[in-house]
């Protein structure tokens, strides 16, 4: 009786979770993020229905055995049915995995706007190439936070004179952007919940991350790699601006 009740409550809770889902995630702002949410909903429905079916089957078997008050010997047809059910489950899971692989594979954007991201303990900096459209050379020896050169722009390279280094990441909505991720010190991780993306940033490497945001707004950039004592304070701001506002902002810098 108690077992039946527990089964009933868990099945009911599973039904409610599917029919009245809580707000699982913050708003999605890119195509892959929307696809991620779609995949999550698919997975929840398919596995939820399988779970409920399994619970009902289990409850039915228990009640029948209790009524008969006996435990019959395993039959070959029963074993066959179990194997078939297991094979069906595996096929469903493989299909789900195959369906889910496409949201996670990002298409490479054509002519993206390039913005450099520099992570260090425990802050973010972002570099834009300025009016000339070319980034100046950077060298570790020129890194000087107090002097306003947190990314180490080489003063002898004139291409870097107009580079813009800021602590808020501004990108235009509706246009492809390629973030080139750099670390000054240890491994960090660029994480914006609304992008549904986490990307490790490894010192000595330049890692591209394509983003095409479709919704203006202000979002949090968090470091998702434990990178030191003040890791929890390593926040940044991603500002997705209407494209015209973004162009205006660039003209002023
Ligand atoms: Cu970090």
C-alpha cells in the first residue's frame, strides 16, 4: 500500500513537472540558445513519458502479484518483452542524443565583427580595433592595469593607437560577432547564461566564439572556471545594443 502511494506521488509529481514546468532558464538570446531550450523540452517530454509509463507498469505488476499472492517463475516471453523494452529505450535515447547534437554545433558566421576578450584574475576587458579596423600588437610586458593598458598594447605599434579597451562588452543585436578569447594568467571560462554557452579560456591560446544575439538587453558575464580566491567576484556585463545605437557608440570611441 505504502509502495503504491509513493509510486503514485512520484508519478503525479513527474506529470506536473511536464504539464506545469517551472521557469528553467533565463531568456535565450541566440539561435543555438533557442535550440538548446527546444532540446531540453523535447528531452523532458520524452523521458518524462517513459518515466511515467515505467511507473504505471511497475504499479500494475505489483498490484497483480499482490492480488495473485504468488511469485511466478520467469517465463521466456517475459524475458523477451523485457529485452524488447530495453532495446526500445536505448533507441529512444540514441535518437534524442542525435537530435541534440545539432543545437550544440555552431555554424561559422560570415564576416563577423571581431572583438577581443581578455580575462584575468579577476576581471574582464574587451578590445575593439578602432576606426582603422586593425588591432595593434599586444605584448605581455606592456600589461599595466594602473596605466590603463590591461591588455598590453604595444605603444610602438601605431595600429594600436586607436584601439578601444573597455570593461563592458557591447555587441550589436542581429549581427554576427566573433569573440576572440584570451587569458592573461590562468584558465577562465566565458559564461553567459542567456547564450547557453560556456567556453574555457586558456592562457597562450586564442579561442574564437561566434555569437549572434537577437535581443537587446544587459546580461551578466560570469567566469565559470574556479580561477582563484576572488573567482566569485569575476563578473562582467554584456550589453546587446540595437545595431544603430552600437554604431553610434563606436563612432564616439
Ligand atoms: Cu576566472
